[in-house]
């Protein structure tokens, strides 16, 4: 990809791209599912720069990505209305999710008074969702979502410890112990 103004013609751009080195490797095919991974690796290098990706073709799982500087981490969600981190805290507008230091995400719309939060951990961790006018506190959650819709709260989770406590709203349902 390049700016149109960087090249005088499509032919010139094509010559530059063709001057790089493309590596495309796929492991030997097999047909029995569950046998293991079948990796597909693609890498392109030119002028000291590299970009690569590796995926398992049996389950179509992204295995890794890299460039000339090394491994590229997994991309986190980031937008004006939603965000994801692995730091244990996510903020969107005036709402905050505090959770374990694994994948936590938060979507928020102050206009509609709706927020959705999720946590995906390997072990249960405490979770607190604070929104304008209220809060949801959970002793521990392993994997799950918390929805706040104008004060009505739904919690759907695996590995939920205790009954969620809602301040400024009302627990409306979900997968509760």
C-alpha cells in the first residue's frame, strides 16, 4: 500500500512491489480433523522492512504476526465508544471497568445510558463496572459480560463467585449462581 502520489504509474508501483521477496509456506495437507495444526506462513520483505503472518489452517487461528522489529502483539480494540486492555482497567468516556489483568473490554453510550463490559481470564478475578450514576461489583468472574441498560443490569458469566451487587440500578438477570 502506498500513496498514489508516491509513484508515477501503477506499472512503477508494481515493479517496486515485485522487487521484494515473498515467502509463502504451507505445511503438508491432511484431512483428519483434530490431528493437529497445519501452519500457513506468509512473509514479504523489501528495503529492510518485513511483514509476516502465520495461521493454523485447520482451525483458522491466527498464530503470530511480525515485522522487521520482531513479534507484533495481538491488536486491542480501540475506538471512541469502545476499548480493550490487559492492564486491569478500561475507560470509555465516564465509565470504567476494573478487572483482572487479562482481556477486558468496555463499550459505552452515555446518550442511551447503555454500557457493555466483558472479561476473559484464565482464572476468576474481581470485576467492577462504574458508569455515570451507578456501579456493578462482582466478587470474581472468569469469563463473562455485564450489561447496563438504563440501570437494568444483566450478568452472563462462567466462573462467577457471589451475587453481583448493583448500586444505582437493579439486577435484572443473566446466569447467576
